[in-house]
């Protein structure tokens, strides 16, 4: 009798340990996913004055164009599904773009004395070309990834529009 009670207590202790490990794993996964969500929205956008003091350079010319491109791409990025391949790829491109922007700022600071921006203008043209390609790719990929809820919402909007058209037709 004593051995079965001891055996039952040991089993309960083991079960308790397994439950603690499982709860710990779930809490760890939730924390990691929250960190990923925070990183998803934590982009250094443009050229903040506390990090980039030469604001005269960042308010016009090539650096402004780079910041505008970055802003548009971040807007697209934030509207995409969090774990899609396209989101992951665009996130990597945005990190590269940030590095390009930082380097372009340093080059602009060094070359401002000479007034030469041709090399930065070429860089901006290249980045804008890539932006157009990304936007085109996103517009082709997103309809393929539309979920059922999005389709139902679209069908609801279309039904509402058809109803409005019928009512307008009866008025005329």
C-alpha cells in the first residue's frame, strides 16, 4: 500500500515538472513572438536629427529621395502578412536599404564641400528602380495570398455596390 502511494506521489511530481516545462516553453514562445512583432515595427525611418545632424543634407536631394523610398517600402511591409516569404524578403531588403542610406549620408557629408551628387543620384535611381520592381512583385503576389476572409469582404463590397447600382437605376 505504501509503495503505491509513493509511486502515485512520484508520478504526480513528474507530471507537475512536465507541466512546468510546458508552461515555460509556451511563455518563451509568446515572448519571442512579441519581440518579433516589435522588431517588425521598429524601423529607423528617414534621417532623424539626433543621429544624422547634417539636416540640411537630409532635407533635399538624393537623401530625401532615399528616405521617401524607404518610407513607402516600410508602409508596404507593414501591410503584408507577418510570416510570408515576401515579408521576410522585403524585411531583408529594408535592412540593406538602411545600410545604403547610412552610407549615402556619410558620403554626402564628406562630398558636400565639392557639391558633387552625381554618384548619389545614380544610387537613388537604382534604388527607385528596385522599388518599382518590388511594388510590381508585391501586387502580383498579394492576390495569390488573399485569404477567405479577404475574399468574403470583397464579395460583400461588390454586393453592396451592385445594390447601389440597382437603386440608382430605379431612380433614373
